[in-house]
C-alpha cells in the first residue's frame, strides 16, 4: 500500500465529525493499521466549518498531511474549502451535488428516513460506505461504533451505507494484527496523573486544557479521584497549594491566559516549596488568541513564570505515549524535590490521537514523600542537598510562609538567613538535575544522518514522518527544557554538519534557549499561524533551506 | 497536647497598643479553652493568613500556619480542608486583603459552604502600606491618595455575606473582648463556612475606637434570615452621628458543606497508593 493514506472528514460543528473520525481511526487500528487523528475546529458549538484528518498506514504514523486520498464531506462547503487539497485520484464520499468525478454518492437522506434515525447518523452511513469502497471487513467498524455510540441506529446506518456504496479498490490489510493502543495527549496526561496517585485535580475550564478536566471527571468513581472546578484560575492554583500542603497529591491545568493568572501562585510555590504539578496546554497567539488552535509560544512563559528566582521543572512531551511517562516523572520530581513541575503540552498534542504498539510499565513507583509523626520537625530544615523532607499538619506542626523565612517557617528579613534560604531553594535543583540526567530521557535522537533537525514538544510527530524523505538527517527531540540537557544538545550540535531548529512559534524560543545554554546560534524554520507543521511542509522547507532559499 | 504553647516566642512587631493583639489574645484563649474541653486538637488546627498587618499573626503562633498570598487565604484554606477534612482551618484576613484583592474568593467560599472560618481584621484602611482606603473605608476617609477624602461608598460585608449564603455571619468589636471571644468560639465550632467581621480600629491611620465604642450595641441573634438581612443594613460602614452599629451573631444555619457535597470520605495523605498500571492501559487499548 501507499506510505500513508489521508482521509478528511469535514462538516459543520455539531455534525459529529469528531466521533466519526475517532471511530474510523480506531477501526483501522483494530485492523492492524497505525492511525493518527488531527482535529481542526473553530470556537463555535454549532455551524462553521470543522474538519478532522485521519492519516493511516501499515507503518507507524505520527502526523497528518493536508493532501487527501479520501474526503468524506458532510456538507458542500467541505468540498469548496478543501478542493485544492484533493490528491489527483482522491475519492469523495458524500451526498451533495457535485461534478467531481471520483465520487461515491450516497443518498443519506433516504437511508435516514428509511430507518427513522436522527440526521447525525449520516456519519455512520459514510463510514460504512468507506469500508465498502476499500473492501474492508465491516464488522470491525460495527464493533467500534458499538463501543463509542449509544444510538443503535448507527449500526443500521453503517450497514446500509456499506450496502449503498461500491468497491473502488482493495486495501491490503496489514499482516500482523497485534493489539494496539490508541489515545490522545489529554488521556495520556490523565492516566499518568492517576498512575502517580492523583487525589485532586483543580481547574477552571479553558481550551485546550478542558478535555483533561472532563476526562478526569469521567474517571472519578473508578479511581477515587476528585475534580474540583473553582471560581477562577487564581483560586485553582492557591487551593491546589493548600491541598498539597495538607498532603493531597494535586495537579492543576490550564492554557495561556489562565496560566498567567496562576503565575503569582507559582511564585508562592517557589517560596513555600509545596509540591505542585501543572498541566499547561498551549493555544495560539497572545491574549485570547485562537483558543482552538495550536502553538509552542509559551515555552519561555513556563520557564520564567512567577516573580523572584526559584527552580522549576518544565517537560514538553512529543506524543501521547511520551506524555504518559513524562507526567509520571513530573509528579515524582515535584513531590520528591518540593518543586513546581510544568507539563508543557499544546492543543496539537492534547487533542490528536496516536497509535502505539506497546506500553511498558513505568519504573517509577508511587510515593508521596511525607514524614509521619516526626519527633521534631522544621519545614525548611537545611540539608546537604537542599531538599527538606516534608510533613503535613496532623503529623507535625507545619509552618509555611510566602515571606522569606527561617528553617521553621517564621518570617525573616535577616540577610544571612535570606541568603542561606535562597541558596537552599536553588541547591535542591542541582540534586534534581543529577537524578534526572541519570535516570530519565531528557532528549532523544532519531535517525543517523550527519545533518541535524532540532525541535521539542508536539512538533516531533511531523518531523518523524518527514525524516524518511530527508536524506542524511537525524532528529534531536528535546523533552526536558528545565533542567536542560546541555551536554547532549551541545554534543549533537558539534557532531553535525548542517543544523536547523524547527518550532511552532514566531520568535524561535527553543533557539534562544539553546543559544543561552550552548552559546551556539542555529538557523530556524518557524510556523506561527496556529496550525501544526505537517511532514510535507517540513520536507519542503528543509529542502529549500538546504538549497539556501529559505 | 495540653502543654503546647500556642504562642510562639517571635517578637511582636505590630505597633505598641495595636488592636491586632486583642484578636491574637482572644484566639489563643479560645483555642486553649476548646482544647481543654476536648473540642479541638491543636495538632489539627491550621491557621491561614493573608497579607497585611493582620498576616503577622501566623508568626505569633506555634501551631501549623500558612502565610498565604495577599487576598488568597480563602482558596488556600479551601484546598487544605479538601485534602484533610479532619483539620480545623481558620483564616485571618484583612479588609483590604479580602474585600479588595480577594473578594471573589470570599463570595464563592460562602456559597460553597466550605467548612473554614474567616476572621476579618477590619481596620477600614490598608495599614501596612501606610493608610490608603479599602472597600470598607467610610466615605470621606482621608489618605495620601485621596487627601480630599474617599469618594466612594463603602461596601457592606455583612449584607454581602448573607446574600452569598454564608452559613454563619457575625460582627465583633475588639473593645468588647469577651463578646468577641464568644463569637470566635461559636464560629470555630460551627459546621460550615463562618464569617466574622471584626472591627479593629487602626491606632495609627484610622482610629475609630471611640466612634465605634459609642455607636456599637450588642444584638440577639435574629429569628429569621429577613430580619438578619435588615439588621445587617442598619450600619453602612460610614461614620455618621446617627450610625448604630449592631454587633453579635446575625445568622447561623446548618447546611451541607463543600466537602460533604464533594463526597470526601478520606484523608488523602493516609490513602494507600498503589500503581494501577495494568488497569490503566486497558483504558487505551484500541
């Protein structure tokens, strides 16, 4: 089969394209394919134009493309808007009037009337038609529909869609039909948090972090977790610090604007040394920006949030599976070293679905690092590595303080104590950095060419898919931004011939962090229109850059 | 636990003669009585303070304290209570702190009926930043920002709290110390959100001690919510010759608390943590 088949499902908001994309991708995954789902939608609940892209292949696939082999159009608008992105032999499945040639026209209205169903089942009709067109076993589709949708009419609809359709080409099924894992970045962070012993997730709704609030809320009973929505992000961050102080394992989640509101509390975290994990899903542009679109433009915000100087962990996982393991590391580090851990995601990672072959048990075991019933206790006891083992009220008298304080937590403005405490807070990060560099993957290298692409976070997927089309390139994916894997990055840069940084923002924030840490200035390919990179785009731009035309 | 000194050795840096001392002394007395009577366990008390002169109270106590951010003591306290429902969480906040910077939290915490106690050191000005007006400064209050006198009407925190469904609402006055202690005791023992506006004249920037002494009178707890609301409107926080300042408990009722509604049954730090990896990966099998 072809390397990768790209299916577009387009329609108005509220027409069900999201559910049907997941159903299609999941059914294909059950058949042994790898699939990736990209969601593109605006800030409206109904109407407008939304589309999803399902890219699938026999080989692992980590990104979507914007040139389509199949288009499932729930409305005419979809064809108008995406006409230019149809590949020459693109197959259209729809019910609209069009002069387009390679077209399976299904009279959805007739089927809906026949089975007396709601108009939304049109999705299932077209999915049925898709399965017939590529001669795929329908039962895989029906099984997934049963799992995902309550309305049983969808089964009938898919069967009739299949019946009304015609075979266009036989799609060879992958030989191996191993069990696979299919999920998005949001679910990954949620599962990582539950694995880490999450007790309470505090949040205020904000796209694209809201799906995590919804996901964890749906798992409350099953895993005994609490999800608390408060009056604003300021309350959220301060309540989480209160809860963590009193011994609960906590996480908070938000996007840019909400994160701004939380910054003062992040600084409070730095001073009080109460463990806190933050899920930060970036959206595009300053201010309200483009809430449902993606960018990697808050990297420096995460690194620099909060006044005063205090250390923080910033981890930017590149795909859903990585997000699971890195969330667990974020919890472990926050609770062991009493620091702020920020999991830096974005709309693209949070809402895209990925397929994986395996899932290895994490090495980290869950612990909350709380001293029970200590004989004597000082919240900020000075230790060799700067890390004070914490206790909780009820077990000890625990004084924490937003003012500069002494070992007990009493306010101080004494210059000697102030200096020692500032050093203590910085020192513990050295210990943390040592453990991270020994135990955890801070950056990863893919491929073995002599030229180097450097990136971070969710841009990983498109670069991995572009790599086979770029001769003599390897890819350095930086996962830990703080602590920064200085040594690895420096060495990789030094042993490479041509080097390029690719990131999804306008000012080249990763580039400037690399410069700060290694002293090396590297050229950049940037994108900042709210859309993630596609692999085609990366291949095109890297080739242009190689020939000096970028 | 009886031997624990509630007061720390920390040197008090409030102005000599500051009425904040009265609040501190009263709190210490009430705690120690409640502890002797077996009503509370000092190990399970947490004091959360905001920022302002009042906030120094956390240094003067030897028990668990959280000196939080300006205006944010209330959400901090809410988090503490959720994490460990066995704790008695007492907030000391200021009028600038909670009526200006953190007003949203006060209203919502009342509405949630989270089981925390809020004592407002209301001196009707920002004293630690040298005397600007707060939302409860009276019209005409002179400061460096408004030498000609404050232009705005003060808010009425008691009416606001009643309208926000606070389940315990009271006003006290530092020069009625025994009365203050009685209210404090009841507020601490009340199950649910307790709010006490403590009139605490600032001897440096806003000495209303004489005015309040002359105009305050003690009330019996009103029999209905309507009566309580009407009584709360009797004084609008302006300082006028005709002002009558009712002090006492305006309202108390028992309602389901935030933690109860949330169904919190355990103290989270005592929860047994175990990895559920096999169960978790089942969630994402295609």
